[in-house]
């Protein structure tokens, strides 16, 4: 009876997570990131280069974006006509920009991003548990198959096939699930593993990492009762993310905390743009700032002043 109840629970959670992963539409950047009609006309009139970058800098002046292209330019999508939010990328399959895009998954025929990343993780977890459960309950019959303990019927070959299928899927799912658990612990996406985010002053592969606990909460939320359920509980809006690696904007007079750039507490780097309320509480732990900043200072790589040419990224 216990095995039967566990089987049905795993199966229901697996189907629920799979359904949410497939049919949750990826979130697109909000209207504030789209260029106005006048800005679009200005971009079309201006030659490519510094003049276009000036138009994009004006459009992105009040937006909470910290990342740039490899040349130091504003990240702009000429297909969607918008300034790309941090961690947003254009999906060539869906033909639109996806917030915090991780990858386009052909198995679910959908982009995995900010809106359904938690569902995708739970889908992997419950799929793995389901396969392990099937393999464990079928193991005794699989052993009897090789010891000739089963009746000589065609059904015994079905038992062998079921065990091999469950075992092979368990191996593949465990590696994929383990990889994405590592991504969550480091607050990275698959795309950011292959191309580290470039901030205003340097490249840092751990630029969005706030420590294991806060990284976990950013995906699963603050309320633990929702962590194992396929309901949306991720923090933030997908357009801006807290980071400890964004230094003071020279165009701004003071930091959000009221400290100017000449403050004695120069070891603490604060975001130059305001963050949403659901994200800024992740940055209230002072020791976390110190630890992350110390690592950032240790691995700092200075960047030269590249020519500000507009680049389009996938």
C-alpha cells in the first residue's frame, strides 16, 4: 500500500511539473525596456557606432541594467527592438527575448527561463525519483529473471526491459539534475557558463552569486512550503537581479544607501540602480557582501576602454 501511494504521488508531481514546464510561457522584457518610436527612428537614422550607442545610453539611463556586450556596448536586440535586461537573451527558435534564459529545451518544446526554471528543476527531480522508484521496485524481479525464478512467460522480458529503461534514464537524469543543482548553487544559467556575464568594468563568471542560501531562495523563493510544489515562487521580476559586483555609477552623485563615492567604506560595492523590493532584501546581509566582494577583488581583471560599437547577442 505504501509503495502504491508513493508511486501515485511521484507520478502526479512528475506530470504536474512537466505540464507547467511545457505550458508556462516564457516571460518577455517589460515595456520599459522597449524603445520608443522616436528612439527607433533615431537608431535608424544614425550610423552604426558611437552615435547609436548614445541613443541606447539615453534609453537605458534609468533602467536597472549592469551588463554589457564584449565590446562594452549596451546590449540591444535589433529583432525585438529593446534594450536587453541583464541575463536576457534572444531565442532563435522562439524568435523573442527570454528573461533569464537558460536554454531552449527540445524535450519540452519550450524555452527554460525565469518563468519556468523552477518547474524544470522539479520536473528533473521528480522524473529522477520516479525512475529510481521503478528500478528499485523492479530489482527483485530482475534478479529472479537471471536466476530463473520467474515463470517462463513473455512477461519476464517486459520486466527486464522496464528495469534497463528505468536504470538508464536514472543515470542520465541524475547527471542533468546534478548539473542544474550546481547552476542554482552558483546562480548561473547554462548560457552564462559558456559566456560569463560582462559587467561595466570587468567580466566575472560569479557576478550574480550571493552565496548558496540566497542563490537557492532566488529560484525557489522565501517560503519553504512551496519549494517542492510546481507553483511559481521565484523572487524578482526577471528584469533585474541583485549583484555585489556593480560599482558606483560615475554619473550618479550617491549610492542608494546615501554613501557617496568618497566614502571610507570602499570595500562594499553597491548597485548603482535601484532594485525591486523582492530582490533588495537578498542584499541586506553585510557579511555576504564582504565575502563576495573579497573574491571579486581577488579575481578582478581590468578592462581597457573598447570602442563602443553596438553588438547583437543570441
